[in-house]
C-alpha cells in the first residue's frame, strides 16, 4: 500500500502549533497542521512587543495598545503603572490572530487539515499513526508521521496519551466575558489601560481583569479554587464597575496550566509544547509569547531529530526553554505563592507596585522577556523592599 508519510503532524493550530508548523515547513519538512476549529480560544489576548518582533507579527493585528496598568487592592485603593516610553501592552483578538498564524503556516508550506485528533497508534511500522475524525461521528482516518507534535493546548490529549504524569498538571481555571466596550471615560474604563484586581472577593488565589480590545473588552477572572464561582465574580465586577449595561458578546472559560511538564518528549518521536507542555507564566497567566517561543524551540529540535534520527535531539527544546525562561517562571511562581495568598498581602503587593523601581523593572521584564541585569542595585533595593513588605515593615526601608 502506498501511504503518505509526513515528517511532522502538528496537532493544534493555536499560537504554538501554527508557529511550529510554519518553522518546520520553512526548514523544508513536510508538515500536516491539524486543527479542530469551531471555537475561539478564550483569552485576554495581552501580548508584549517582543512577541511581534520575534515572530514578525504585523502591528495591524493589534486591536488595542495599553499604555498603563491599574492595580486595584482589596481596599479599593488603586496604583497606576504607566509603561512609559519603552513600549506598550498589545491586544490581539484570538479569532483573527490564530487564523492569521495558521494561514502563514500554510503559505510557508504546511498542509492544513480541519479535524479532531483522536489517538496515537503504533503497528509494526517504525513510525506512528495519528488517528482523527473530520467531523463528530465521522469515520476514523489515519495518517503516518515521523514525528508528532502535541500543541493541542491545556489538558492536551497528545500529552496525556504519550507522556507519563501529564494528566496531573495543576491548572488555574479562567473565565471571561467579552462585552461591547463602554464609553472611554478614562476613569472607570480606559481604552488604553489594563485594570488588574487583586481582591480576594474576586479571586481567592489569582486575579481578575478588565482588558481593552478596541470595540470590545475582556472582563475575566482566574482561580484554582474549584468551589469558587468565577461567573459570580465576573458578574459582581460588572455590577460594581457599572458594566452590566454593556452588551455581552461571548461568555467562555478554559484552564491555564501553571507548571511546565518535567518531560516534553517521549524519548522517541512525540513532543509537546505551549499549554500542552504547561508553559504559562505563573502569577500573570501569560502564555501566548511562551507558546510561540516553545513552539519555535520544538520546531528546531524536531527538525534536528528528522535530519539525524537522534531522538535525544527532542530533549533540547525543553532544556533551551527552561534555560531562557525557567528563572523568571520560578520568581513568578514565588510571587504568586506569597502575594496572592491573603488580602493583607495583596494590599501590600499593590502598595509595592507604587514604587518607581518596581514599575520600571516589571515593565522591562515584560517587554523584553528577560531579567534586566544592567541595574543590579535596583534589584537589591527591590528585594529588600519586597522582604520588608512581606514582613509588614515597609516604613523601615523607605
Ligand atoms: C481566559 C484566559 C485568558 C488568558 N489571557 C491571556 C493573555 O491575556 N495573554 C496571554 O499571553 N495569555 C493568556 N492566556 C493563556 C493563553 O491563552 C495560552 O497560554 C495560549 O493560547 C497557549 O497557546 P497554545 O497554542 O499552546 O494553545 P491553544 O491556544 O489552547 O491552542 C490549542 C489548539 O489546539 C486545538 N485542539 C485542541 N484539541 C484538539 C484536538 N483533539 N484535535 C485538533 N485540534 C485540537 C484547539 O482548537 C486550539 O486551537 C489566557 C488563557 C485563558 C483561558
């Protein structure tokens, strides 16, 4: 029997899978990009300028640019963190953004397939089969691949089937409502500002947000606490912010994984990336930039594997990613653990955000996705202030 064999089947056409598919196709490999479609990924859509630079994303895909973040404490007190001259927080609408990335992958040489992935199967051929259905209840079909890339998001089926322990990834559940934007009064709602609520009543362990998206806005909340009503929290926010009168466009939610998997590959021919590998920044829940970066590293590693046949090449994707971003993830994890655990700490956290050094380093780290080493004394100062805030001795270090 003459069967097609792809170098790579990429499952999932979100930011991760579409990036991996484009890179692999540009490297000369035959690629099938499988995406189930039919649903817009629930997402706040906030992205750093570095994402646009690294991945050649046109500015025209941004529906808004926020120039300030307003941090709101449990007491209702707020602190504005202006971005300044160094950049902005970009906003993308995921229906348009993801489709643009998938089309770019197609134009780079990947084949697109609208289908739902089912299983990885093995027979006596050395290369695995990917089974899928083009529509619900339709017949099972199969395609063979030298390498399978799981970019199918949080609670990835590819990861659960192929990587031990992947079914136990800890997640925050996030829910948001897309509304028609209210008038831009610059106070209760500002089309150029992201509002971030650190209030236990809205989220006992994460945060709630209002992000501007031009014509629309995302009002959302995240929590890992299963008994907490996310819908109730968003409804409360809309009431308190006088946003109930705005038309609701969509209501949707999804899990956000908060810990990178220990292994991304099966030591043979399957590798995962993006949310499927758990690479979302703790404390912020930022995942788009990391999904695309992880996707790129997976494409490089898979390309090397396809050229050399050495399965150990696959391991390099994770080690490269963790070398570059592991420290930031660790710091953000500690921040979430300390600062999001009680209203008392949240209040101090917001006070700390009033500090100019904290604001500068936070924005530089966000924009550049690196810890800035140019100002070591600023880090020491922040560390001391951080400790003082945590211990409730803020006045002593002023
Ligand atoms: C409410 C919410 C708000 C968020 N806000 C932000 C934010 O403001 N900024 C930010 O950077 N990150 C945010 N995130 C995180 C961000 O959305 C993810 O980290 C990012 O989308 C991960 O990209 P990905 O390509 O790995 O996965 P996904 O974007 O989830 O893409 C996976 C793709 O796989 C497809 N798929 C899944 N299963 C199958 C299957 N069986 N067969 C075929 N296809 C399949 C899906 O349809 C999907 O297109 C938010 C997440 C949530 C839930």
